[in-house]
C-alpha cells in the first residue's frame, strides 16, 4: 500500500508532504523481529507536527505563491544588479560595435573614459526593474503551472509536461515584461548614451519630457520577442534537465540527496538552461538595446539596419552573462524555497493510472 501511495504522491505534487511522511516512516505500525505488529512508530499528532515542521505552507496556496514571488525578487534583482558591469559593456558593444570591439576592449575603453564608477551605471533601474520582473516571472510561473496542470488533469499534465512548462513560463513572462519595460528603457539610455543621464532620477523625468509615457513602453514588444523565448527556454529546459540529471547522472534518488546536493543539481541545470537561453534571445536583445538608445526608431527598422551578423554582436558576452545569471537565479530561488520550507515536489513520474493504460503494470 505504501508503494502505491508513494507513486501517487510523486505523480501529483500536491501529495508531496504525504509522500515524505511515508518515506520517513512516520505512518503505520512496525513489526518486531517475530513479525507481530509492534507499537506505532509515532502518534498521529507527532506525524502531523512533522509535516508542519517540514513545510511552512501547502503547495499551491496563496502563501506559497507569495513566497515564490519573493524568491523571484531576490534571485532576479540581486543577480542582474551584480552583473551590471558586464551588461553595460554588452549593451555598448551592441549599439556601437566600432568603438567597443569586444568584451575585453569594451571594459578597457569604459574604464579609461568613465573610471571604475562608470561600470556601475544603470544599477538602480536594473535592480528595480528586474526585481519587479522576478516577482512576476517566478510567482506567476508557479500560478500558471498549477492552473494549467489542473486544466489538463494528472495524466495529460505528465504526458504534456514540456508544453505545460512552455505555456506557464510564456504566460508569466508576458506580465513580467510589462513590469520590466520602464526600467529597462531607462537603463539602456543611461548606459549607452554618453552625457544623457547618470542616474535614474535624472533619466526618468528627461525621458518623459521628451517622449511622454511612450518612452518607457516602446520597447515592450521587442522585450516580449527577447524575454518570452528566453523564459520558455529557461523554465522548460531547466525542468527537463533536472529530470534528466536525477535519472541519468545523479547516482541516487532525489529523496536520498541532501539539500546541498539538490542545490548543486539546481545550479548545474540552471547553467545548461542559461546557455540555450542566451542563444535564442540574443537577436531580440540587440534590437532592444539599439531601439531604446534611439528616438523615433522602430524594431523593424533597427532589425533591417543591423542585418543578420549585426544582431549576433556580443553573443559571447551574453552567453557568459546569461549562463551565470540563470544558474545563480535558480540556485537562489531554490535556496529561498528551502529557507522558507516551501514544498519542492520531486521530478514528475508517470501516474499509476497511466502505467496501467499503457500496460506497464498489471
């Protein structure tokens, strides 16, 4: 009976706390060496208390979604801000490749012209914008994943899990980019237009005076072009890579891995996902950088002017940046879940009902 309950709980993440209770031996009687039933291993009250100690809330509850959003704020806000110098050089390579010929040359030119402080330009809009984006990206991803999973049903949610990850992440990123767009526009102006503004306090009023509210949202469509494919790859590739690592690489089941070991798997899967993220989203990132620098331009005009080779300028810097960024974001996000004792369901397994339909079990 315990085996069937474990299979059901692994297939349905809502049952994860009950699965852990069974695995920890906190339910049911035990037998003495003679085979006769002995006293219960723990009382029901102690078993319930253990579950409460393990998880601070139920999977899919309002508190769960709020804390996931907080994890997104911490993971995205801090990591993007820490990589502002690399992001600044990457943006300058995209908008002025004649002056900034490569990543190392870009750092050298920036240091000569602006000094060390110049490498921190745009940190404030980066921190605010990507914190808001992280709130929506991770928080809404969990919301849409539960919503779409319930719509599909247990069996279809397993069979179509990659499509489920793609749909949930795309839906979340749609709203995340609306939250990010104003700060992204200000950041690019500060970083790529010498003398325009050095701080967010200077840039935002100046942008509004010149172009009105349009200045902050004209880049939202290119942001969707860049960020939605990026996020779809980020979440779907991460989820399936975690699944593959535990199946083919990690020598023991996830349930037997310690929390630090699980976080190492998270980091590795995050970096692999980040490399693919950088590649699929780079052309749109180049368009966004040029578009936010220039007044009265459009995405189609910028794309025509840059050409095929132009949109791939700065890809190496972006792979380094996004690979590291994505790995750190997943590591921090999962660490926040561990800290707040949030449910972290194991990789999905085929439901028992589907195994029977496919003839895997009698």
